[in-house]
């Protein structure tokens, strides 16, 4: 009889202790957390290391109040899609109010650009193959524009500029293998980059004039500079600011390849540029996409990637990275 009574008293005491524990930690002595964020529609996750329990709260507005938080130690994480997650270790005391200022940073990404070109009809394919067979080399730049090379006498090839069906004879060159001829458009100004072996040119489509470039190193491609009449000439050694009017070039030391974005520059620090990473106090080992403000000297690492990047271009309002035959758009930067 005494044993049963003793067991009953232990049970009552245990239940009462559990009730007191519950009332203390989950009812009367809870705390309130207030988050003031720079974005809306984020979530706050609280993981109690003592109870191994997780609590997730959705925060539709910038100011988010979470009540009835029990006084334990927590692993706190604040997250939102396309933003960097913030984490911290947090100890909550009983019956307190704690405020947090939250600034979530965008998480940039590279998204592959799908080829949306229309599928050739059988008639279009036949016409293209016939044109290819008639030319020594042929480069289609836009729907109605192409550069064509035809063989002439004395080991020469003639350059033709064809637009909307009209053909203009431009200049003859000493013949080089077709694989050593490179033709591409220069950004959005409709001028054309031309390279035959080691000699490079800018073809001005308005004046229908060919400008020979003074670079001894191989030119990879050309894009517009921030100054009208200037070009960014990207070579295997880096980028030059080239003035076509006075035929002068200034080397760019900050980035090997880059584009302008508003008041900032978005450039690439390649994984083998150890000294440049050291100058920026950067330790990441992959290729880095960096946004830099030349006025404030502020820099921000947008993305670290092992993608082999051949070029970076501003195409209308998009920043496009090329890797081989694939292209990727920089998003959420």
C-alpha cells in the first residue's frame, strides 16, 4: 500500500513539474523577437538545440514580430529566395524583447540563355548551303547582314558587306585559312570586328570604312566603351581602351574583361590572377564576378564560379557571360 502511494506521489510530482516547466518556458516567461528587414516576404527559422525542435515563421512585411519564444539557445536563420541566408547563434532570456536589424543581400546567379533561333525550313537550309559553297568564308551577323569572303586571283580573298540583299565590295586581303578569320558584331552600335590571322580591324558600317588596329597581340573581340568613339578591345593579355579617331590605346589594369553597369563596373577576376585577388584581399579560388564602384572604391563579390568564362558583354539591358558555345545571363545582382 505504501509503495502504491509512493508511486502515486512521484507521478503527481512529475506531472506537476512538467506543468511548471511548460508554464515557465512556454507560457509565462516567453519573449518577443522583432525583426526589421530591408526586404519583405522572408522567413525566420528558430532551431532549439536543447529541445531539437524547429520553429519557422513567415514574415510577409519588413517588420516581423515573433511572440511566445521560449527562453532557450537557438540557431537562428533568416532567409529569402534569391538572397543570402543570414545565420547566428542566439540565447533568449525569459520575459525580454529583442530587436534585430536585418539586411539580406541579393544572391546573384548565372542562368543559361536558351537558343531561341527558329528552326530552318528545307528551303532555307538549301539556300544557306548554296551560299556557303559559293563563299570562301561567310558570317551572318544579323538577319539581313553578313560578311562574305570570296577567292580572287593572286592568292587573294575579297571582303563583301551584304545588307538587305545589297552587296558592297570592301577590300581584298592576302588569303588566310578560313579557321583564322574571325567576324563578330561590336555591341549595339552595328559596327563589326574583323580579324584575319593576327591583324584586326573595325569595320564602320555607317561610313563603310575599314580601320586597321595597332595591336600586336591577338584580339579576342571588341565591344563599345563608355566614351563615344572609343572601344574596349579585349585581347589575350587584357583589355585596352581604344580611340578610333587618334588611333591610341590605354591598357585597363583593374579587370582583364568587364562591362559598365550604371556607375559601376562588373568585371571578372580569373582564378589564376593571384596577385589581383591579393590586392582586393580576396581568398576565393574560383573565377570571381565582381562589381566595383570607381568613385567610392567599394567592391562586391557577386558570384564565385568554376565556369570557364570567355567573354562578358552588355547586350541591351542584359549582362551575358559566354563559355564556349553557351551563354549565361547574370541575374539578381
